[in-house]
C-alpha cells in the first residue's frame, strides 16, 4: 500500500506541474486579421499597434514602428507626424503631442516637468489635469496641484513655428523680419541680416529657405505646408475635394461612390441619403424649431420651451436632447410626441456648452465651461460622471462611437481641438495652431472628417480624424460674425449665426452655393440634423482597447474609470465573429500542441494504471479470507454480491469482466 501511495503522490505532482506548465506557456489564440500577438504571446487589437502607448507587457507592440509611415531617417511621432531627428529633445513640441520630448530625461526646459529624475518628462498641460500620467502620480500630487499657480519655471514658451518677442509674447516666425514690427518692442525686426535657418531650422519641419529679409518654410513636392512650418503628405482626394464620400484616384482622374445608406444622384454625382427627407432642428429664444434642409418648410414650436443652447439627437427614436445656454439642465423631447412634453434628464454642475449623443452605447456627452470638463452620462439620466478635467473653457463635443472616438474643443488658453477614446483615454491634440475661439464641432462620418466653426477666425474648417489634411472650407462671408451651431450632412455644412439672426448652409468642399435658409430667427442656438443615415448601425469599437464588438458593448460608469466591455451573446447565438478583449486565459486550442498532447497522454495512461491497481487492491483487501487455491481462482468468480454463484455459472466469467470494466469506466469518467 505504501508503494501505491507513493505512485499516487507522483502522479498528482506530475499533473500539477503539467497544469502550471500549460498555464505559463500556452498562448491565447489571436484573431489573425484583427489582433496582434505580442512577443510574450498576449493578444491585443491591431489598432493598438504603434499608437505610441505600450499595450504588450514586453513593449513589442511599439517596436519597429517608425517605418510604417515615416522615412528611414525621420522620427515617427505618436501623432503620426514625421520630423527630423535633430528636433528630438530640443525642448519644443515639434510633434504637436509632446512625443518627441517625452523620453528625454531632461526636464529643465520651460514648458515641461519631470515625473522623477529617472522617469519621463511630460508637457506642462498634463500637469494637474485630473488624469495620472506619472507612474508615481507626481503630476497629480497635492504638492504640485494644491498650489494656486505653477512656478515660473514651468511657464509655456513659444513653439518652434513662433518667435518670442523681447516682452515674452509669441508671434509667427514668418512675421519676423518682414519690415513690419509685430512685437510691442520691435524685437522681431532686430538682427535681420542673420540666417534664421541656422537656428533650429527656422522651426520648419522640412525645408527652410533663407531670404534677404527673413525666411520661409517649404516642403518636398509630394507634401504641403501646414501652419507656416510643418509639412504633411498630400491626400490627393481631399486636396481635389470633388467627392462627397468615397473617392478613388487613378491615372489622374477621380472615381466617386456613396456608402450603403446613400445613393448617387446621376446628374449632380452627389450622395443623397435614402429614406425620408432630413430635418434641420435648431434652438432659439422661441424654443425648438425645425425646417427642411432646403429651407422650404418651417415649423415653430406649439409651446414655449427653454431658449437657445446646444442640441443633439438620437435618430433611432427621433428624440432630441438640449440644454439652455448658460444653464445646467439637460432636457429630452420626442419629435413624434407633443412638443410641450419635455423631460428633465440631467441636472449637472455648471452650464452645458456642448452636447453629443452616443447612439451605439446610449450615452450622452457634454462639456461644461465652469467645471472645465468633458462629462458622460446614461441617456436615461440614471448615472453621470466627469470624464476629462482640467480644461480651459471647453465649448463643444462630437462623437464617432463606431470608431470609439470622442472629440472636444477648448476655447480658452490655449484654444485647441483634442481627441480621445470614449472612456477618456489616449488623449491627443488634433488642432493647436491658427485657432482662436472654436464654438461647435460636427463630423462628416462618411469621409472621416471633423469640422469646426471658429468664432474668432470667422471661418469653418476641417481636418481628418488624425489632425491632417486641414482646410478652411468657409471663410468670413458676413454670416460668420457670431456663429453658434454647426452640422454636416450630404454635401453641405449648416450653421446658425446670431448677428444676422439666420440659419445658413454652404458647400462642404469649398464654401460655395451659400444660402440663407432662414432669416429673422431670434437668438439662434444649436443646430442638429435628424436623419438615420447620420447614425449608422454596425460593430463598434468598445473602449480604448480598440476591441470590436459585433454583439453588444456595455458601459460601467460607476467604476473607478468608465469601463467598456464586450458582452457575449446568449447561448444559441453565433459567436464566431466576436473578437475578445485582451485575453490571458488558456484556450482549448492550446491542447492541440504536440508536446502538451504527449504529456497529457502519459498522464491519462498512468491514471488508468493507478485506477486499475486501486481496484485490484480493493478486491484483495475486502473479500473474505480464502485458501491460496481459492485466491488463485478468484478471477473466475464474481466479487459482486448481487451476482448469484452456482455450480453451472462458469459463463459468468464474462459478466465479472464486464462488471469490472464498467467500474473502471465509471472511475475514469469521474477523473
């Protein structure tokens, strides 16, 4: 019996070692097209590869990334801008997102601070912004954030594309030495006989051309100049801007097409949404009003509702959400019900300056100038929370839930437009220059472009979702002195204008075909267009992981940070297309590994042997004492008391064997 116990102990240890070995060595099954396998075997969504953030524990998702979009001798920024290596660690954010200065370990440069002497440097605007960027949480510590203002050492300096005057103010580099003093002390016209290109390449990302008076930046033939100093590759389709939606450039010509929810007008080649005609809804001092997108029909509210303010729509059930300007209440109303039956959905801290509806996850996002935050809540108002804090006068918000993207505009100092995932992570700046007072955002989802109206610049502009291909679409035309709302639909941009008291539209490509749809509108406010094609259904990106949910993405707003997760379908539903989030479990497919299968076979064999020996020992231990002759004949007699023995029962030998096999099988099944 001692030998039997030792054998059993040996098998138990062998089994445990096998399980530990499989758990530590097995790799999750990655979706070949939609996931990336880290060097340590972890699976992550492919959109997370080379995004500037380490998602693999070994960092392999950020290895060898520069060649994806930059030349061999260029540095690849997280913002996907390419810069010369000589601009690295020069104390200036040449990338626009700080990634060229993030790992320099020299934080004495104004505008940056150190997490630790051995840790990274971060741009000043990440200090005390409500989100922890340092591993030791130093950027959000009381010692730093409890002060009323930052120390003088962290005061911002001019960017590489700007010249710092003697009094500290910043002007464009191209204004220097142009025979017209722009600095209050005239310092921009001093020392103009020097070659400005010898100092930091004049702030140019590529070519710097010195002139007799001053200099200018230039770009290679396949690139264009953006913001006086940076070059970016030319998108031929967006540069020509002739297609409403899909565009293919081939052999010098363009082929245009439309998405599934649209059809092309055979005469004008414009993409028109299928279904009922869209309605343009706007707020005013009279309440909620709406008109056709051509301005031919107009309806005023039957009852007085809260006045002008931001407005958003949920197209699936024709529900509107709006907030009165300067107030902290968000209301809901159905376009198919009685207009005076408005419902108070949310009571928020501060006023609501921008609203957007996430029609996929049924969330409401809004900005608040007083609290300096972007916020999120459930559409039914049962939960809400601050998402991004530390902003200076956030004025507008927009969403693309299918791609999991959140956009917002800040009209304070500095004015800019930023992007993040729906849970507020992966924050990056899209527009930081030539922007004064952005007041509204709108997405052209078919073309993946973000439009904004700038009250300070009196213009409507757009960029792609990575901040490239910038273009001013509508310039100052007498109807952009004080714009408020903005919407993009089909081939037009729509906006409201307070000075002229009008609702206008113009061609979204070039600002042509300007029309005043409505005039004499008292205090026009937010603008939204109601049409199902603007809110298409489909698989959505679930949270910052980039996980694509084909079934359902659920949101938890009550956790420490908002959590987006894919919910598996109920039993019986097809799960073949479900893409899991980052998985650390051992899938069944790992058992097909030849080595693992061999070890498992050995364990199964030894287990069978152990059970057989246990059965033999049980029979020997508990049967009545017999003579040696009787014991030698025991295999021909049944040990089961339910089987009656008799002188003519020799055939029962087979029954005994079958009974023993049954017991053995039951024990094996129990294993």
